[in-house]
C-alpha cells in the first residue's frame, strides 16, 4: 500500500552522514571509507536488518501457540499459527506505531470533530421561521442560508483536504476550528441578513473541513483489514448530527432564543479545541511516517512537546544512543520534508480524482444515497407539521429514531466490513496483517466492500419506498414512519459508510483529498435535492415523490456491479500511469540537477 518507511526514505548521502556520526560518537578511530556510497548504504541497511531480526526473534518468543490465550505463558516456544508467524517475520514496517488505546482516542476526537459541520447545518432548522420574521424577509430568501451553507460545505474541504495531505492533519484541524468559532460568535452578534448569509458561509468553510480530515486520519492509523471499524466510528458524528441537530435547535430556540444556538456551538467548539490542541497527535504519514518520526513545529501537540523536552533534559551526557537517535530522527524529518513541498492548497486536485472512471462512478452513486438520506431529513419538519400538527420541539423529537439508526450503523457495519475483508482474504489464501497492512495490488477490494453494501442498500431503498406511501395516508400511526426512519438511518448510513471506506482504499496516500471529492459531489447534489424536495412533494404527492427517489437509487445500482467487475482493472491502469509519471519526474529532477 505504499507505506512510508523512514529508513527506506533516507538517501545514500544521508546514510553516509548517519554512519559517520555513529562512528564519531562511539569513539571509533577506524573511520569508515565513505568513498563508496553503495557500501555505506549497505552498512546502514545491514544494521537495520539485524535489528529487525532481533525484534522478530523476541516477538516469536512472546507469541503464544495457536489457540492459546495471549496472556498465558507458552511452554512450547514459537507459534503454530502460520498467519501470525508470517506477519511476525515480515521486515515491512508497522503501518502505525500508535497503540490500540491511542487509536481509539484519535478516532473518538476525530468523530467529535466531524460532528460540528452537519450539526451546524441542521441545528439551524427550528429557528428559520423566527429569523424570517426578525429580518422581515420570505422563507425562500431565508432558505438561501441553507443552500449557501451546503455549497461551501462541499467547496471548502477541497482546500483543507489538500492542505492536510501536504502539511499534516493538526494544522488543518486547528485552522478550521478557529475560523468556525469566529464565525459562530459573529452570527450570534450580527443584526443583518447580509451578515447572517456571509457568516454562515464562513461557518460552513471552517467546520466542513473536519469531514474530509477524519477519513484521512483513519487511513493514517488503520490498515485495510481494520479500516471498516475505525472509519465507521469516524463517520458516526457526521451521520448522527443531521437528525439530532433539530432536537437541540428546537430546545435552544424555544427556551433561550435563536442566538443561543450559535453561542452554544461556539462554546462547544472552544471546549473541544482545548483537549484537541493538548493531546491530539499528528498522524499525517507525510509528516510523521507511521508515527515513529517525531513531529515538529505546528504539527506537535503540547504533550508531544513536553515529552520531547523531558527526553532531552533527562538524557545523561554519557548516553551514546541519544545523539544517534536524535540525529536519525532529524534526518528522517528532513527526508519527509523534502518530499512534501509546502504550497498553496490546490482545490483542483479534487477535480482530478472525479475524472477517474472508478472514483467518478463511486462518487456519483454515493451522492445519490446521501441526497435521498438528506431529502428525508429536510422534508420531515414540513411533513410532520402538516400531518400531525406538531410544533418545532415536537418535530425535533421525531428525529430521534433516525439518529439512533445512524448511531447503530457503525456498531454493526464497521465490524461487518472488517469481517468480510478477513473472509475474502481467507478464501484467497491471503494472510491478513493488521499491523503492517496488506497490499491491495491484487486484492479484490471493490468486491469486498460492495458485498457488504448491497443488502444495506436494498433494505434502505425498500424502507424509503414504504415511507413515502405511509406518509401519503391522511394520519398514519406515528410509530410507522418513525420505525421506517430508524431502518433508513441504519441501512442508508451503513451503505454510505461502506462506499466511503472503499474510496479511501482506492486512494490510501491522499485520503483527505479523496474524501474532499466525495464531500464536494454529495454536498452539491444534496443542496440541489433539498432545494426542490418540497416542490416535488407538492407536485408529485408524497408517495410518488419518495418512490421516485427509491427508483433512482435502485435503477443506478448496477454501477456497483460495474465497479466490482471492471474496478480492479481501472485501479491497475491508474497505478501503472502514476508509476510512469513518478519515474518521469525523477528523471527530470536528476537531469535538472546534472545541468
């Protein structure tokens, strides 16, 4: 999968410096002959291989026999599990050095960060009528604040995603949240419609970056074998916020006024930013590799900074390994820094991904699922107020079943995605390595992910169809649409997550940019869908309107079959093309250096 190995990234010139420094520190008077760079580089490789063999030997001794619990002592020595033995003897670097506890902390923080963008979009719904009256305008004009929010929700991640893949995740997160908090405070204080419209766009730009960045972080720390579980939790926040936002908004608007909504958002974001700045580590693989290379500058958290200072102060003056370790870290940091030239983020990188056959098809179908999902949410206040005569607070409470379904989706779907990966790998006799990751070069990852999406997709489509005809009745039992909302929440959210994981699998080295392209397409299409959903219901009728949405998803579902059949070939064509482009750039760079 193209992991960044710090040792493999060091050039021969760097290797010469490392060996010379090691001999100097150790006091070896017989300095090595540095005239032959190949021999020097071989020496560094030999040292790293010997160290790896030592580590392998220690791991074999520590592993229990097959079927024995890891906590029990093994009297029989090496493991009988060939898959575990193959993973143990691998010389490939670990995909991530973060512990399982650290990974769950990272995923929790990322999921919370992703909660803010859709929360800000939907918590605003109950206050629309009040704002329309306060600013003496019409509902259609006020709805422009919703449409503009979704447009910037799609555009902003194209910049932040490229920034995160280039400069790291932490800087992009912090910049986004600073913009978001400032916009929330501004909205709470402004008194004009123009100010509201502009600041809502700014609020969307700051918060929407978190969705693209979350998938990037998941790809940084999780291999393909465990990506389903982690990606499921990363996308939990963005998926449960739409149905839960109106509940919070209705409570705040009714009892504290509409301005309290934005004070609430600014306080929550500010509180979240404190532990994030203190403890959240940099995970970007072009900055810290697999996490083994220390971060520096604005990529360093406060805990990392204090830990580094303590290590420097606590190292004894006669400790010969400390200077060598610091020098190797510095050289690895320089090597990665040379590969990532800082530049202004290029949003066109997102558009380049859309032109790829497999990615474009995947983005289109994923956006159709999202549009149907969001149309149900956007039309719920209108339908339930007309059908049951509910007020804003009662309508907000009706979003709870939808939210429960969205929250349950990652609990079930993430583990199901990872289980199916192991099942397919076992049938192909491929050993799953959770620590170093598996190469997806010859692995049918498209079929593996889409197999899980199919039953969820058709279940959600059936529930969408039934929902339309239930709401067509004059006054159906309230339980019926609420149960169908729960089914749509768990099924459509699960299908969306499966395809989002596949998108990251297709672009593991630029996951934030890939997710930004997904965000761009789905938000623009979702904005168009929510703009016309009420007119569709009034013109077509409730039953036929949702029948049309379900038919669109069902009729276009053969695109998933096409991805399963031709996707691996398209992926291989892209890999070969990118390899040739990389070789061409290397040749041009060498020729420019010689001239």
